[in-house]
C-alpha cells in the first residue's frame, strides 16, 4: 500500500514538473495559440515514460516510446489530411472527422505491424 502512495506521489511531482516546464516553453513560443500544445501531451508522455522506466525497465519503456511516436505520426497524418480536405470547404466536418479517425487507426495499426510487432 505504501508503494502505491509513493508511485502516486511520484506521478504527481513528475507530471507537475513537466507541465510547468512545458507551460514556460509555451509562454516563449509565438504565436500564443501554440502554447496549449506544450501543456498537455508532451508532459504526460514524459511522466509516463519515466514511471514506466522506473517500474518496468528500459526495454519496456523503449517500446512505449515507440508506441507514442507511432501514435503521434498517425495523428499528424490525420491532421494534415483533415486540414487539406476541410480547406476546400466542400466536405462536411463530421464526415472528415469520421474518415480521419479510420485513417488514423490504419496508420497506427500499420506502424504497429511494421515497427512494434517484431519487438514482441
């Protein structure tokens, strides 16, 4: 029970430190609309990786890091395609969002097949 509380405290401290660091980075970046990008996902990802490294070891943490990279690349493809299609103004947002999610799943699953599956 005490170990669980220590892990929880570690998560809060590491997560808080990373959120604060990325928030400071967001204050430096121009335009300010990018500031929100640095507050959430990167800090949570780094805190998760540190905790995974501590609890599961370097090999498992490296697989988790690769998973995060593949997910980010899939999200980048989703955002790029969605912005291109929506820029034309001829397609409904709902249709683009739904098809984009299918595209995201395909890219993420393809990345898993090519990169992560051979590791397991």
